[in-house]
């Protein structure tokens, strides 16, 4: 997770998303880790620093956390992410 966050901070968004995806899809990962990785993908897609931001993709990943991992600590953060991108989705 730390390496993916470092990549995102350095502006290497595609590589960061790839690493977060690996974590989210890792069979041995627990629900908390999977939910956190999906949340981070949503955050990466919605980042104001990301010139290729994609609010529809961010919504997809935030919704996966809310719907598939409702009992994790990350659900509330994913809902905040959804709330923050809602105005951008209405403009599309």
C-alpha cells in the first residue's frame, strides 16, 4: 500500500492504480485491505492533481467499497468520496 501511495504522490497515477488493483484482487487479502485499496483507487481517479482524473471511474470504485464492504472502516470514507464527486458527475 505504501509503495502505491508513493507512486501516486509522485504523479505516477497509472502505476499506483495498478498496484492498488493488485492489492484489491489479492485472494489472501482481508476485507479491510481490499476495501482500502479500492478506496485509494477512487481517490486516485478523483485527485485534483491527476490531469487525467475520471470521476466516473472514481464513482465505480467508491461504490464497490460502499456496496461490497459495508462493515469496514472504509465505507464512510468511500461515501465521502461519492459525495465530493457528485457535482462533477452531474456535469457529465
